[in-house]
């Protein structure tokens, strides 16, 4: 190559050398025959690994520094070389559009920022694999997500001060507590998802936590009762697996995997996409978080983005719950930016995202490679952001405190939220693939409803935990207004599902009780009435193994959020107040 040619090659942006192959729909590195391999952007932790013999030799850019092995140029019609990973033969059938193919690469963008960007990175797998740090889940998870089941990922943001410029944030000397925690649930059919924020100041019971130490030995870290949720990580040497166990104890939902990110994730990821748009309903000047913005819309990145998600004293009521709302707004905006064509069709941005995302991640050992993250991202990529709901665990101020610093569960709605996630019920209206109930069954719910004070019912325990009948009876009498109810003890046999048996002339009472308890038409069993202790005809409610707690609805309906639960969807722009 002549001097002029070499000069042109040296001035080419490395990202511009990734060229779309129209036959495969994938980007490939195209270099002139004698052109040097462009350096991979960002820091490197270790040299990439060889994956085939002879096909990928090592080169050095400077003494002591290795660059990734050069990818062979390939003409479109050729079959992929043996051992090449992530390649498929060109198809003669209908080609996928460029935007959709790239969307598959970055499918995780609709779920969570660091997960999303990691998926975009299998442009250079081996280098990115070296970026990822992992920790054992110590048996606290399910063993990893599965493609044919609902997915539950625990996303943890810590307040540990690592990296340049983070000295002014977080708790001084923090061991890295669970400052921001989201349980991300993605439905089995991938039609919807719920990102449930868990307040860091929520009072919970932290169970004993078996952990694997750095030297390979096992240690059980004692649990604690009445502790703040954020101490489930960092305190007394607790690892992310301890936070997983705490979430399971709290919600009844066992996470499949965990992902942890620190302050640097917000800064590097927002910078990689050239900033995200946020909105404020008022001016903010918060000296604690270093955020100073006027009311209206702004595009923020880097340090300013971190200040935005850290602020709390200047928004809402000035507490952690207000900060959760502003963080949810930020994540929604970042997801929209990641999913936009401006990002998905830009090779340079995808390279930056892949580098930033994998550098920011610490994952469990079941997600310790780009290949595994890619598989997860492709599952999440099937999700439409309009059906991604952000919600917060329902809580109240701790009544035991004079100066309000912590919160406690608001039991009934919180248990209903947990039950909806456990049973894969959407918080948004989506078209269900299941067949509707038969018309005759559905018709049982239609018609007039008696006043709660006129409903007569006896409650039996047919498989629920001991004492459930008494607890449900208290709820019916004291909160639902069903005063003509009584406890009839245990049922003669256990039932998998709760049932309500009634006589034809009690249909209006049955419909009212079904409405109160969230019973489906299939749970209503037309039959005969029985006589109660006053000698009056009464219905029979038999609690089955599906009973989740007093006041928790049995058959939560898609799109109907429990009362008192604040939610938002990722497709809408909301201004922080």
C-alpha cells in the first residue's frame, strides 16, 4: 500500500470498518489486505483467548500490549469457517431487516441498562468475556433462567465508591450496600414484564447466608431480623447471594440470576449513548447529589446523570421513595434511547455500549459469559417496552419510629403484588394467548351483586397454612364488611384451588364475595347451601393451597394493579416533581 493509502487507513474510525453483510444481516470487520487491526476501545483486563487453531493468530500493537485476534474477511456466499462462533450460514430465504437484526443483538435494551448493552457486544466476544466479573450465587437462585419459563432477574445497584470521581457520592466508607434493587420479572410468553423496586429502607428479615469465600471455603453469615433491606449486601461480608435469599424470603419469588452495578455504570452507559433525555417539573439545586437543573427537559450523561439518579432531597417528599420514582423515570428514558434506531443502527455506539456494559457488570456464575448474556438478551428482546411496568413495593412509614427513617410492608397490597409476579400476571393490559373461560363459567360472575352485609358464608381450611381460615375471616368481617361470616374449621379434604359453593338463590351473594376475593368463574361452584350456626342457609368458602394471605386476591386480573401501588410504563415520558 502506498503512503497515501496508509494515511487514509490510519484516519478511519475503527467503528466505521464494521460493515453490514446483506446476505447474513450481520456486521463484519472489513479491512484492506495490509491494514492493521484497529485497537479495541476502552480498557483491557486481560488478553483474549484463542478459539481456533491457526485461524486467529495473536498480534501485538506495542510492547507488553496485546490486541484482539484479527477476524478473517469473508465473502458473503462462503460457508463460515470451522469453529467460528456466533455465525450462521447465509439464508436464501427472506432476509431480516437491518433494524430487526441489530435489535436482536441488543435485545436486552428493553430490560435493564447494563444487561442491554452487554448483549450488543458479541461483535467481539472474547474481549468482552474478559471484562465480565462474576460471583457464585451460593445456591440462592434457581440455577439460571430458562428459555421456556418466566424469568426473574435481581438487579442491584450498590453505593460502593469505586472508580475516579465517585468520592462525593454514597455513604463514606460504605462496604457496598444494596442501594437500588429491582426484581425484574419477564412473563413466560415474553409479552410483558414488571420491574419491582424494593425500598432500601424497608424493614425485613435477612436469612442465614451460606457463602463461598475467596479461598474456596464456605462460611455461613448469620441472618438478622428487623433489619434494613440494604444491609442484605455488604454488611458483615454479605454477598449478592444474600440479597437473593432476602428477596425470596420477602416476596416468595426466587430469582434466577443477579446482576450488580456500581456508580460507574450510570456514567459510562449514558456517555456511550450520547446522553438520555429526562424531565423535571421544577428547578432542582441539590448540593448533596450535586444536581443543578432547571425545570423542563434535559439531555444528561456522565457525572450529571449520576447526580440525577442520586438526588432525593429535592424531589417528591425528599426520601428514598421519591428517589425510586426519579430512578424509574431515568431507566425508562435510557431504555427508549437504547432501543432507538439512532443507537441500534450505529456500530460505533454499539461498540461503546458493549465495552461499557461489560465493564460495569458483576454477575452470578450462571451468567459469566457474553454467550449466556446474549441468550438472555434475546429472550428479553421479545418484549415490547409499552408492556414493561415499573412498580414499587407498597410500604408505610414504620409506626415504631418517632423520626421516620424506615418503612414497613403494607401487607395486603404488597402480598398481592408478590402473588401477581409469582403467578406471572401482567400489570399492563396485554392480549392473552390462553383460551377464555367457557361462556357458562364466565357468566357466573355476571349479574347483580348483594351488599357485603347480606353475604352469608362459612370459611373452611382445605389446604392453606394453619390459621388461614381465621385470618381470612377477620379480613372479611373487619375490612370487607362481610359480617355474616364464620369459621367452620378444616375441610374434609385438601383442595389445590379455592372454591365457593352456593345455592342458585345465593348467586348474588356469591358474585359479591367473588368480587371481594378475586375469585374466577371456575372457582364458583353452583350446588347446595348449608346451614350456619344461626340455622340460616349459607355459602361455603374452602381455602385451597392457592391461598396467599388474608385479603390477597386469588385471581389477579391482567392490567389491574392492586390498590395503593404506584406504577408507570417504560414507553411514557414523565417529569419528576
